[in-house]
């Protein structure tokens, strides 16, 4: 298969340039300019019949064992694996019109296909998929898998392959909201840390299940684990003393987990950080038994070690595992790394100095240039907990930084990838597109009904539709604010109900409700904002009063939009 069709292109000039981001794509890394196409979508009809009952998607796809799972994906379907990667990777993470937390349960095939087409037009040659351990292997203890999720993985890989793109996967992602994950996704890191004798066999078989799928594609290059997904050991140092003693014994550390507040010897803190690194190494070793091209993300930043109130040193990390074949070790960069944090905005000159230092340390002194892959190049990062004046660059400074970063990255790495190639709302809601039927939702009918209507669900009152509980803390919100947003697409067919335009349904969050009158005939998105009132746990409800049918889909619950300024959430070109 020819990987990338050669396109007619012209050299990029100042007149052609649409900001420094496309300069990064083009003059140095690509040699030519591809005009970004505007994102558009079409409805994909996932269900043929109109007005059919809601399918029990989860019930009709029960959890299965490893043997039953792989028997469905026959090796005879495979193509010959490719022997090598391209000399330079230009990658993007793709999340369709959703986000990494909920991508697998919600992505629309047509929208994902269009996003991949746009990536090719923008000059990229690789896509990174973010795959959660939970959700795929639902039950670690029983080693039980969700075949529907593996079907979705095959669909995504097929689309990537057919688009002429390479694929790379980050496995072990720490977030999935399926209610019956065992252990839940938020507890898998600690489960691995404390009970690795039980966790590692489940982990090892999970990696084997993915490798079986990846081996079917000649365009799948390699996989990696991010330390971020197994970072709970640092938080364990903040637990009460009794809990730290218990967890230290369970983890095989050889004593209580130290408190990193100056009250425990610094050598114990360093020893605990080293213990965490040893678990990362174990994850890689178990994984590489079946997945040779599995690497561990290079930890480039250090953790603080406190010897007293005003006495702090740093703990650096060693590399976990080796890099085999033509796999590459991932790493990451954002301009605020290594800054003084004294309240001054970052300049392009200063950011280039930090990038140069980081790439010298990582690429030249560890695995070598061709083995290093800058898989998260976040030249702009608006993550709420990091948003301060000390990590901010103005857009002109970002442009200058990218002008100088492009040749440096081309010279010092084997490639790069963008995280938020398209802006996304970080939604914390399971099955918000109802592709899994009513799994994760509760319906109180009160005489009403719920049916499938093309890609929508059709609600006919009176009834109440309530989500599974989800968590969303204030610290993760834009502006560190306390507002939560509920957004969804809906429309209503005209009917005889007198209340159709005044009080068709209520939208509620934790009992706070607003009236909603859906538009007639054609779907559009509506968003409502609610104060959190100090809550960490939330439930969304839709109370339908009208007998007129209301069609709804793509429910999102969020308070932060990730913005890299490349493409807006609707796919249109961003500021850079």
C-alpha cells in the first residue's frame, strides 16, 4: 500500500502562511503547504429502522474471555506487517467530535473519517490513539473483555489505514467512565501499585489482546505507556500516616510510604520514587513479552523532594525498559517547563532555550535522535491547573517560538505529534451519544417511551432520563470557576401539544432545573450552565413533559475546553 499520495504543492511563503503552526507543518517538516480544509460532518445512521426500540447494546455484547475475544478477530484477516517506520513522524491525536475521556463510546465514524482526511490535507502522516485499560478489559480479576470496544478499535484502525495514515497507540490510559469497570479506572493505578501480583497477569493479557488486533495492520507502528497513567504513587505520599503504612507494606516497599513534607528523611522519599519507577519497568517488561514494540514515555521533568519548609531538591527519573526495533520512545514538551514561575510571561527566546535543553538531554543522551518521538508537543497549554501568568505566551511569541522550534525538532527527534489538533470539551459523561443504548442511564417512564430514531434517541413524555453519577471538581474548570455545562443536540417534530413551545422538557443538574423547548424539525445544540454549589458528584436528568416526541443525542457535561489554537471545536481553523 502506498502510504501517502504525493500532492502537488508550492513552497510556503509569508503570503501563504496561516500562522506559525502551519509553518511548523510545512517549510521545515513538510517542504510544502497544504491548505486546511474546513471540517464538516454528515449524520451516520447507526440504526436502520426508525422508531425501533432501544437495543440493549451492552446486554447483547456480554463480557468475554481472552480466547473468545481473539477468536472473533482471525489472524487470516491480517496483512503483512511493515518492517519500518517513516523517517520522520508528523502525528496528531484524534478524538472525533468528543474528547479522550469518552472517545470510544461516542465517536461517529463519518466524523472521524473526515477528521482523518483533514489531517492528511494538513500534512500529517500518523495518528495516535489513546486506549484505556478500563473499558476494554472491564474486569481485571476475571480477565473479562468488552467485545464491542474491540470492534470500535478495529473500526478506528480501518479508517486510519484506509486514510493512508500510520497508527500509534498509547495503551493504559487512565480514564474510562463505564460504571461496572472492576477495579474502576480511577483505582487501577493504585491497584497495580499495591497488588501487582494480581494486577500484572491481567495487564499482561490485556496487552496481548491489543497486540492481536494491532498485528492485523501493516500501518500500525508501535505502542507506548505514559507515566501519567500510573502516577498515583506520588499522591499516596499525601495520605494519612496509617494508610501510608498499610499501602507501603502492600506495595512491597519495605516500610511506610514517606510523607513528602519534610517530616520523613529525603532518602526515603527518593527510595519511594524509585519504587514507583520499578513498577513502571515491570509494566513494560510484562507488556513486551507479547508486544515487543512497546515503550515507556520518557519522564523529562522531576518531582520535588522537601527536606523542610524552605529546603527543596529534585528527583529525576531513569528510563524504563528498552526500545526495540524501530519503535520510538515518547516524550513531551510545553514552554512552561523549567520556567522560573515568577509571574512573568514566557518569551519565545526563553521557550526555545528550554526546548533545546530538553531535547539535548532526552534525544542525544538517552535513546538517540531517531528513537525519540515528541508525542505531545503542546506549544500552547490551557489546562486549568497550569494556567498562570508564568506559562503564558502571546500569540506573536508563539509564532516566533514555532519558527525556531521547527528545525530544532526536525534535527533532534524522530517526529512529533499534537495533542489537541482539534479543540475539545472535556466531557465527563459515559455514553452521552447513546451508542450503547441506555447503559449508564436510568429511565423512569411514567407512561412515556424511549425509542431509537436514526442516530437520535426519541423521548416521548412523560418520562425522566437520568445519567449515572459522575465527578467533576472545580479545579478542572476554565477560569477555575464553579460553573458546569450541559450541552446536547435536540429537535422536536411539530404536533398538537399546546405546550410544545413553552415547556417541552426540563434539563436538570443535581435537582437544579431549567426549561428547554427544542427547535422544530431540525436539530441544533443547546447548552445550559449550572453552579456546582460545592458538589463533586453530579447527575444529569432530562424530564420530558410533552407528548410530542423529542429527539436527542450527543449529551456532554463539561467545564473546560482544551485549546491548542490549531482547529476550533467545530473544525474551523484556529488562531494559529
